[in-house]
């Protein structure tokens, strides 16, 4: 390995500078899906190159081909001007390509050091390589200011630190080209900023970075060049300085998109949901929600922001009736509906609470069901769907077709398997099922996770329409942009507690980010004032 | 003094009864730490025991018998691997299928070859592993306390007993101190990490089940050519499952698994020794109760009374590259 680890990358034989990566005519099919169509891409050495596109545009497939995870059906890969035959990850590593995957490829029970040396142990017996690895690791940490304890167990580290371990892994293997696949999805804005500083340092040291993301803000902030993919095709290459988020989103979707949601002022009326001192424990008995107290009024959207895993999921599940309250109470329009004591999800549904869970596939639908079966889940005992002791499939089909038309679910076919719809259309179907029952309170978690921009716009409009119809909406999302554009009031959760509330008018990313990291709201605003 | 002798005899028997459990538990550990559930230990042990006894009978050497047992169990391991690793089949089903297959196949081949109702012919002394007497064991015998421990407890076992006990630190060293062990543990926790590090997941898992085969082969050979003197139909009598339970009880780690095997071995030995013995104050112990103890204990332990065992994260899941 050590012979390939410090392989020279640089100018070609005649002194001309080759692009770090050049892809020519890369083509890949998965069965009927044409994931990559004749893709050409040039990434200049020593730059940060962004690749944007909607979910399913083929970005990840393209990068997986470059990293040897898949084989392309056609086309060639050139690294530093040399034609490379990349058959597996080891080939990619040997030509200096490193990848930080969206889902970290780490062994959680191992130490940082063990994770870093996995695959490049430097000898059949670990002891021989470990001390050398430790020195090399310390050198890398200094050089790129990636502070991390080599002996820490990876499973105990925060996601931000785990990501650094992934970067260290790639650097340790001598990566000159670093690919990051959706690296900020799990980070707070501050952690993301830190990541971008690390990428800047990498660039200064002459490394090449490829950043895959669907967040245009990150592209604009961090990259030198950007390539846009749409439906498996490479549709444009731009210098970041010469483009705008509006142009990029139009290129991604293929039509004009409203990035900023247009909505009027909220007219909040009576309190619909009153949560008092609510505590929720998870299955292991760990307290995940600590003394949550807040209200949601009719005609307003209350957003719950926070880094994933800080209790928002448990809060939403408790309010939806699928998790019991350990302490505290919940009132719906003045009536006690504290989850647990005879109040379950079915009871809440009867009382006019609609719940769109965070995890669409695990909680909101059965993907093996047809659309019409999925469209009545939770309401299957409704009278309109019954014919004697049996289900009235004609009525159900009609109702489903109606939902699909109303929410623009494509294709409009109630007999198609739920799994065969795109993420956006699945989500629209779930929203249609819940919203068209005309509930008093809509609980909605991650409404646009894995949904493409066009559908996001639609979903956001429908949620605002609920509000304008005088309904109460509680929105949980880890996407700050989504919270900021939808919510009228924003609650921030950190480590199970609601750390503070910010009105939509005074919310900005820095203040929310600091609060999400556990900084007291007053302090957060003070810090913001100085900045 | 009589009690002391009883204890020595009991511990001596414990070493003998725990030997096949230790080898099989280590076998299970290698397989499961790499992510492949190995419920087939029972059937593999049976296959190994039959091959060892049959080949030792024809050739007249226990060593050739041992090699035959190992060859058989490696073959079965590869079959298990082919179903579970290559074809991503259900690992529990594959394991149970091998158990059922071997229960029938050993009896069938046994009847076809020897016509003794599924047994193999009794082996003579030269075809079995013989006790090894340590130097000076006889002269030390009369030294109080240390004498019996040395000459009775430590000396006088066959080579496989010593191999089993040495295999524990060896397995620990391989698992925690070598590149192979690091990769093996990694592939059982997160095969994606191994794949992206440029190491073949499938090859790694095959190597792990082959290790498993070697160890469980020895435990089979021990039953028919060291502890016993022939193969008997279904002679493993659940030892493969007990070994698996010991491994789980030991949280997939060599030394705790050894401790669990010794505990189960001790109960087994006690069941034999206590047969008909009248204990002061208790009276005659019903032997069925003692015989049932390892199983009762297993159920209690697996129900989670003593610490939660956290299995390797990728255990039981075939590796599929995600899109």
C-alpha cells in the first residue's frame, strides 16, 4: 500500500496541467432506470467542484462509479490525464481518490485509529503498523487541523467528529481527490461551516474536492465550479461566481421554481394544542423529551428545529399517540389527550389530529401495498370505506383517485404499488390522506425529506393552505430553510429540551444554529449582535 | 480429603466435557464475528465426528481421522457460506438444513458402510487419541494438594483437550492483534466500511467460516476418537447449540466464552458424577434435574438475566451494495 499511498499526481509528461478527474461518456443503467446518460465531467486540480441535482438525478451513482462501487456500462475515467480502469474501491484508492459517504462507512465499535488503518494496516500483525499509523495520523490532524483523539471509540463521537474520521481515513490513504456525498445533511450549520473550512484547507494544500449536495446555499458558499445534473444527464457546467441559486435551481428542475415561499401573515386564533411539561422516554428508558411546554394555535405553523436525534422525533411520536408520555400533559382544544392513558393514535385521529410521520417508509405507509391500500391506512374503519363486513374497494379506489388528483400524485393509478412511486409522490399521497380528512391539528415531520424541488414547492403550499384555512400545524424538520420559510414561530430543541422560541421574523440561520448547539437564546442573539 | 478428591475428579471431568464446547464456541465466534450466523455447528460437529471415526477405523490413525473431520466441516462451512454469503440466503434456515442433513446423512452412510445401526465400529487404542502423561506425574501423585492437581487434573488428557485450551488465547490474539482479526470484526460490524476500504467482503466472510470449520471439525473428532471410541447416531446431543449459547453468553469474545463453556462443562460433569451420590442434607440428587441444568441455565442466560449481549451489528445480514 505504501508505494501507492504517496503516488505522485501532477502535470502530465509534456508539462500541461491535466484535470484531476475527467469523465467521458459515462453511462449506467439499473434495469429499466437509466441512471447516468453519457456523462462528461472535468474537475480541475486544486478546486472545490460542486455537483448539484435533485434526488435521483444520478449524482451519487456517478460518484459511486468513480469510486469503484459500481462499474459503468460505458465511458472512460481519466485521473490526472491517465486512463484508469476502476474495478473496485481499492483501484480508486490507489489512484488517489477518497470518498466520504453520506452514510458513514465506519465501524462504530472500533477506535478512530482502528477505523483509519482498516485496509491499510501495514502488516499481518497490528502492532507493527499501529505506532507508525499513530504518528502519521497525528501529522495529518495537525496539518489539516482535524482535532480528534485517535483512541476514542467512533460510536461515542458526534456525527461531526465521525465525519472527520472519514476525511482522515481518506487522507491517510493518500487521497488527492476527495469526494463528499451530501456531507452536511447530519450537521448543524456551525459544524457545516467548520467542514467547509476544512475543505478550504484541503484546497490550499493542493487537494481536489468534489462536493455532492442538493443545497444550493452550500454550492454558492463553498465551491469554485459547479455542474448540474437532471434525470441522469449532465445539463450544465458553471463557474460558481458567474451563476446564481435561481439559475441553478432552474437548471436542476428544468423550469422556474420559487425558492422563497410566498405566504401571508398568520392570523392565529384559539389554542388548539397545549403541551405542558411533557416528558417522553425511549424504549431503553432514556429521557428523550424533557419538560416540553408550548402551544400551537389555530391558523399558525409552529416549527420545531434541531439537529436530528435531539428529541424532536420522540416529541412528534408522543403527540401522534404512538409513544406514551412519562410525565406532563397534552390538551387538544381544552380536552386532555395525554398520550398513553387510553389515548392512542387511533383515538387522536378520531379527535381530528392528523399525523405525517418523519419516516415515510417505516411509519407512514406499507410500501408493498397498492396506492389505494396505502391511502386508507389509519382510516380503514371509516364508514365510507365499508360495505357490510367487507371493505368497499370501489369507494376506496374512487377516494384514492380523488386524493391523487387533488395532490397531483403521478401516475394517477390507485392500483400501482406504493413502492413504485417516487419519494415525492409517495409523500404527496401520505399528505393527501392526512390533510383531506380536514383535521384540526396537523403534525408533520420532515415533510420534504427525499423529495425533489418541484414537489417541495407543492407540499409547502399545501401546508400553508392548511394554516390559512384556520388549522393548527406543528412542523418538525431538520432542514433549517424549510423551518424558516414555513413556520410562524420556531421552537429549537437541543438534548431533549426546548431551548427557546424565535419568531419567524427574527430567525436567522446563525441564531438558530447556535441554539441548536445548545447555546442559550439570549446569548445566541447577543453573539449574533456582535457579528 | 474425600471431598477434595471428589472436587478434583469433578474438575477433571469438567475439562473433558467442556473441550468440545470450547472448540465449537470458538468456531461459532469466528463465523458470527464476521456476520454469518452459524446454527450449523451441531450438524458440522456430527459430520466431523462421523468422518473422524470412520476414517480412523479404516486407516488406523486418529490424526488422519482428525484431518478427515476438518475436511468434512470445512466442506460444510463452504456449503453454508455458499448459501448465506454468495446467495444471501437465510442464515438460520441454512444452518438448520445442515443440521437436519447431517443427522440423517451420518446415520445413512454409517449403516451403508458398517451395518451397525448407524454406529461406527469401536476403535482400538491406536486409532484413538490417547492420554498424555506429564513427566513426573506418577511420582508427584502423593504430594498433598498439588500432587493430585498436577497428576490428576492437569496431566492425563488427550492432545485435543490441550489444543482446545490453547486455542482460546490463540483465537484472542488472532481476533484482536492481527490484521485478519481486525478485518474479520469489521466485516461483521459494517461490511460497507470493509468494502469501501478496498477489501472484499465475500472473501473475508468465506475465510471466517473456513476458520469456523477447522475448529468445529476438531470438536467433532474429539467426540468420536478421543472422548468416545466410535461414532454414535446423534452423539452430539445438542452440544453444538450449547456451544452457541456459551458463545452468546460470552458476548462473542473468547475468554468469556471459555468461562461459559467451563460452566456448562462443569454442570455436565456434575450430572454424571452426581448420579446416585447421596449429598449430605439433600439426599440423592435426581439425575434428570442435574442433566437438565445446562439447558435451564441457557434459557435463563439467554433471557438476558446476566448482562445484555450485543451481537455484531451486521450479524445475519448478507452484504448488498446499496444504491
